[in-house]
């Protein structure tokens, strides 16, 4: 098959390209930087897939399938929907299982979405990630075509991405390796989540490409095993101690609000991480046949061990609020850029009331 992967240089995209190449497909991958392929049947094209002119130049050819890892705003996706659908036999759209409303039972593909269920008028005015993905799904359904497949993965992990609640490893693990305390909200620790190995999701996508059962349908590619965030943390603590000889220091916060306000991800917390997240993947399994997911306990341990063998962080994120909670300090030499240094000093040392006043004035 002739396959185009848009934005395929992230962790999941890299896994997918490798799978497609090894099964003999001819793959074109867009990338914003120069890349060389280890496979004769994989070609990288340098350019920004957000740029319409570049995208059109790539879509001069027609593809058997397009897999789209790009993140668009609603207006941007609306402008290119027909171009993408008209350039392929199957357009695979990466949505997210964050689109769903809260549910006490395992979520299936027909479960209520936030866009349709919430009564929060202020939230609905935003183009927050979960709403954006749901609106773009609606655009595909209203296109008059059925040559699309919606993929709704949930939290994926690899040796390069290890999340703890809303924290990326560049925050929590960086602090841990520098003997600093990680502040974690109790309310999130008590919630069930679902974490799926990124390579498993990539394999699942490959099995839906060219699959007639996938046309005009949405699928979860997630494990069906839910795990509490406190259990995820226990895995991280044990492995961290065994590999480094250090203890992962945690301080629980009774109120998550100051944390998500400081991080600027209010809706991700209140409309996702504080929800019960367990998924029914029956529809996916019926479409692809036998498929085995790696358990989160096995996968998380393996990936954390692999990262700790040679820890290299893409960026270093400091969290001033954590230092304020714990009384610790981060050296300014660890923070890149004068703006970030100033922000750290303000958040770390100024009273919260003063910070709120500054934010109000700047608005």
C-alpha cells in the first residue's frame, strides 16, 4: 500500500512507520526537520504539514491511506477536510478518548462525549483539546463520505513518554532525579485511568489501515485494564528506587486547583484526570481479530527502566508551585531563558494574592 503519515515523527508515529515499512508498504512521512530513513520504502519529506501550500504539494499524489497525527484547531481542520478526504481511499484521523464525558461504566464508542453532554457554557466557548477533537469528528461525519476512520487512543506511554497525572516525565521525573519532591493531587491519585503502550496503539492502527470494517467508524485502541494513578505511582516509586537507589519523594496536595491554575491545564484536569477512565475495546478487537495488549504494570516498568538506563530529557520543566508547596528551590541555572527565570521567581516567592492581581491586570 501507498501510505502518507502526516506528523509521523513522534513516538507513536515512529512505531507506526516502522511497522508499515516492515510489512512492505511504501510510506511517505512529513517532518519539519531533515530525516534519513533506515528503510528503502520510507521517504521523509521536509515541511510543515500545517502549511496548506506544502500539504497540497504532498497531496499531488493519491494515497491508499493517510494517517494524520497533526493537531489542528477547528478552523484549520475545516479548511482542509475535503482536501484530505479527496486525496486517499482511507483517511485515518487521530482523535482522543478525552472527548468522552465522565462514566462509571467502561466507555464504548457510543458513550456520551463532553461536547454533547456538558452544560458548562464557558467551557463550550473554548477550543480546548477534547472539544476540538469532537468538533473535527463531527466534520468528518458531515462530510458526506465514509472513507475515514477515527482513532481514539487514550494515555499512551513509551520509554520517552511517562506521564504521572498531568505531568510529563520532563517535570516529575526530572525533579525526582534531582532529589526534589513531586507534588501530586490526592483527587487524581484516587482515580482510575487507562494507559496503553504507544507501540500497541501503532500496531492497532496498522491493522485498521485497509480494513473494510474500519470505514466510517470510530475505534478505541486501548487496553481494557484500568489502573489507579496511585498504582501507577507505586510502579514508578519501586522501579526508581531499584534503578537509582533513591526514593521518589511525593507530597500529596489536598486541592488540585492551585496546581492546574499554575500549569494552565484546568480543563484537562477537571474534565479528564478527575474522571473515571476505563474503556471497552470490544469493537476494535472485533474489527482486527486476535490482539494482545501489554499490561500497564509490565509496560510501565519496562519503559521506565529503559529510560533510566540513559536519561535524556527533551526539555527541562521546572514547577515553581511545587517548590512553594515543598519549601525547595530550583537553581536558576536549571531554567532556560530570562522570561522563564522571572516567572519562576514570581510564582515561587510572591504571595498567591499578588500573582492573581498581576494576572487580572495583564488580562
